[in-house]
C-alpha cells in the first residue's frame, strides 16, 4: 500500500514495484489517467497490468470464486513511515490483520451503532485498517472524504462529524491543531460534537498543548476531553499496540529534561522552567505484549526507565521485504515461538504509562 505518484517520489515508487514484484495496479480511472504514463516509463512499470475498479462491470461478480485462504499467507505489504530509516515493506498476514482488528475492537468498544468519519488515505495503515477494515469487520457506518478535502479546509472533517453524528475518528496530532487554527468562532458554534466518543490521536508525536487547545476550542460545541485517545502503533505490528481505553482525560506528566536525557524519568512541577511534557499512549492492549528494554544491555528497564520498545503478539508482522525468503519458515514457527519486533521508538516503563511514544529514532522519550 503506497500513496499516489508524485514527481518527488517516483524513484520510491519504482523501488516498491521491484521490491514486491508487482504485476497489477488497482486504481481508479481518474488516477490511472494521471499517473499511468509516468509509471509506464519506468523500467519496472512497463509490464504492469492496470485495473480501474470503477470501470469494472458488475456482471462479473457472479463468476467470482472465494479462494481457500491460508491464515498465515501474506495479505498485504505495508510500507513503514520511513521516519527512522528507508521505508520497508512489512509482510502482514491474514492472521496478523485479524489479530490486530480484535485488538482495535476491544480497545474502542466498537459496536454496530458506531458512526466513523475519516479523511485518512487508504494507503495509510490507520486509514485502511482502523477506519475501513474496522467498519467492515465490526459494523456501523463510515463516511469518507479525500485527504485533499481536509487539507484544503480542515473544518470539513468536524462538520462531517457533526452532520452524521460521528462517534469515532482517528487522525495525527497536526489535524487537531489545524482545526483550531483554521476555524472561526461562528464555524465552531454551528457544530454539535456531543456524540463524538473516541478521538484517536496517533501516527506522530502527541502534544499535550494540542489536546488542551482543541478541547478548549470545541468544548462549547459538545466535545469532551475524555474522548481523546492517544495511541501508539506501527506498521510492523500491523497497526495498534497501545492506547488509552478508559473514559478518562489523557494522562500527562511533566519531567526533568536532564534526567530524561540520561534515560530515566523524574517528575517536576508543570511550572518548571524547562519541564518536558509527555502524553501517555496507554498500556499494551489486548493481544499485544510490550516490554521497554535497555538497547545496550537488552534487559527490561526498571520502573521509570527509558528504553527501546519491544513488541510481541499476534499482530506482529512476519518481517520485511528483505526477509521474504524466510517468510514461510517463520510462519510455520509463529504458532509456537512468539515473534518480537524491536521498534526504533523509545518508551517509558512504569505505572504512569507503558509507552510514551512521542518520538522515534534517536530521540528518547
């Protein structure tokens, strides 16, 4: 799954075609008209077969025969964000998907009366798995809009939540900031957000100031601060790993920056001149094992220690494109030996939260 072609990413698209040995392109007639000529010009793209799904005649549906699917067969290749290294194709199996969907269902309490609203692109794991597959799997309805429509005017998202009585949505931190920055008092007053139960905030660092500003701006419209659900997920674990599931205001802690740089947490007053504010991304969720590990000693961190996040569970994928040759061997072993993924993100172990995942790579938070 990868975003539509742009000039600046054409080289990346070329490498993805080669990496997954792509043979077909599923798209729409509009997108095909825009990008096929560019892709055909690539050495890897000249032999691709294109299928515009909106041009497929429905009569052929009666000829479809459901395949006999192996749960450990690959369902999709999901590319990492590239925030810590070159994007890698993560091999997600049908078993991984079903396991993580159950994690999502239990974390959200999703029932068939839920109304989802999403502008997230379907090539993004949060858009595809939580919003699209979540609705298909758990019931309810989902109202979609193109990402471009949200970026052009962010309030379209909240207006859709108000119009359709939306109960659940998900977005990165920046989306909530944009809604505050690009809305007027009159636009806010016209909203009814009283049915909004779950506002998942993930996919990038979660900022306490963002949550506070949004709650202040849209509280009069019916938004409850308890609806915010900071979460942590990554492609290597299919999607969701940790999150706050209870109806509580997101957990926030102010810590000493010097101690943090030394990989442990010391709480300070919010008024402390150099306090670093962390937002908790919740405990490990159903079906997910999380351990915070010192990357040098590979030992579990003590309470309040900062270290690398190690993940296990049914949603942890079967490796990346570089390990495709080992896929079958690992799949056969997966029922007996836990698969553990070493995330490049940093987390804190303790009673405050399992993982405060507000950064990746060489930032240790």
